[in-house]
C-alpha cells in the first residue's frame, strides 16, 4: 500500500527557540492530510504558548499539553491522539529535510517500518542504503551484514527517527516512560518483535542538531550502562525470534555502551560526583574488550599530554585516577 496520512509527533520541552524550525520543516511541501501533534511536556518557558499559536495558524496542527514526564511520556500522549495511518517522530530541536513527502509518494510496501537516512551536524549523512539496496526486507535476517551497523554504528534502527511506523501495527505499544534513556531503543525493539519487515528508502530526510547545548548527546549522564542492561535481553529475544544468534550482538551492545559512557565521562561537563564517576569507570574497565578498545584509542589520541592520565588510568586499571582527573580537568579547562 502507498504511504499517506502521516501523524508527526513532536515532544516539546523548553523548545521555544527551535520549535518553529521543526514545524516549518514538517510542513514544507507536506500533503493536506498530514497531522502534526505538538505535545507540550509541562515546559516552564513559552513552549506551551508557542504550541497553541502554531496550532491556531494551521488546521493540520494540534497542540496537546501534559505534566512533565519526559520525552517517552510525551510521545505516548501523541500516540494516544494520533489518527494517521503512519506515525513519524520528530524532535523539537531537529528538522525534516525537503523531498521526504515526494519520496514517500512513490513507495508501495507491505512493510510496517520505513527507514530513511539522516544527517547529523557532528558526523554528516548516514542512510540505510549505504549498507544495502533500497527496497523491502521481510525480516531482520534478510538485512544480513547490514543489521549490526544499522543497530550500532549508525543508530538508524535504534532511534525513534528517521523512520515511519504503521500505526495499526503499533496497537497499544508505547514507550516505557520509567526510562530516561534507551526508552526509544526498547520501543523499536518491541515494535520489531511485532513486525520485523522493513522498507529501506533511499535519501536523507532528517537533520539532527546533535551539537547544540540541549542535545542529549552533549549532556553528562551516568545511566548508559544501566539502560543497556535493560534493553539487551529484549534485543536478544528479538534476534532469536528472527533466527539469529544474539551473542555477537549482545557483545557489541555492551561494548558500545561502555565506550559511549566513557566518552561522556571524559568529554562532557556535569555535576556527577566523584564516587559515581569512579564506579562507572570501574565497571567500564572491568570489561576486557572495552578496556582494550580504549587503550587502542588512547594510543592514537592527538592530545598526547592531556591524554597521559587517561592512558595510565586505563592501562593500570585505576578508576579513581580517571574520576579525579575528569573532575579536575572540568574545573580547570
């Protein structure tokens, strides 16, 4: 069946500076039957009023308001109100790129997920057709060697964007609003357990502004390892259902979580206390593969002098040194 009648759900929290850009990008060349649901997640600024203003200006836009509950809860509010045949999630600080609607107009598929490319300010363009031809794939096994990079290297399959979900297939599936991170990964995994048929659309139609100060990828947080422990069993169950051995994917999932958590600890500012930092570094270094990968990375670090404490801490398994150094570096630099 062809693609029509799309509900775009935009969770909004402190998004007054970027929401107009996101909405304008969704409306550019959009069909008349599009539906845009702006979900104000209890924003303390002018975001809620802006949602109402935008809704009053275009009948395709609806403003919804709720108490603050996080991005997952806001997306759930949007899902409960959506009426479209398809659902697309757009973050309030991101944008859709021109050409999406015309590209979808030519798609006829029985798949329940349509995957397309994105561009990140930090890394540039990534699209599924970098790894496999455009077209329909009956299940995850049909993706072959593209499955791992789509899950882990690019995140195209793990993120709630850039993709469309067939709404009737979603049924009662919702984001786990108890999770503050990886709720989107778990949602995608659970959706693929319902229907793993995927249509890969050629083209880059989503822009992620991941270098802006409000982006999750720029915030120091210490829950990546805990979140991965929650999503890993669901991923393993999905892979087994698809007839795939989950062991290599579980290993990659854990390794990526360790490396990403290390990157946040060493590269982002934040008020994470010494004891928590030390515990996280200790858990990362306890993973032999993560430790080996970090040693290789540090050998090639261009900042030779600043990297010395990191090299010593990783090589000699001194999480206390790493925790102390990140705090001192944050205060001095």
